[in-house]
């Protein structure tokens, strides 16, 4: 699922693998391996990819079909459950 989403997102931005790899600070060869499913990004790289495309890591990993990041204000537990 990850490799399919990476291809789809990159193409939606009309970017080459080289352009995207440069933006997320990895080599084109490494990124190409992600797109063909031979390698998986480490956590930090996965976060950079998600941030670049403004999607969640769950979306990249296929855990949800909703690419939109959640509204962080509604997820802030300290606001929902203040310390008394």
C-alpha cells in the first residue's frame, strides 16, 4: 500500500523521484526503492514524506483512506482533560 500511495502522491504534484527525494533529504535511489516496495522508510523519513504531502502517516501506511491530517486542536488531550 505504501509504495502505491507514494507514487500517487508524487505524480499528483507532478514531481520526479529526484525532485521529491531532494525535498525530503534522501537519495533518489533510496526513494525509488520505496516506490517499488523493496524498502520501507524509517520513521523520520515517513514523517517527512507525510509532512511534505500534508497527509497522515496512517494514510501512507494504508491504515486509513482519509489523507487529511486530524485537527490537532481536537486531539489535544490536555484541552479535553485538563489537569486539576
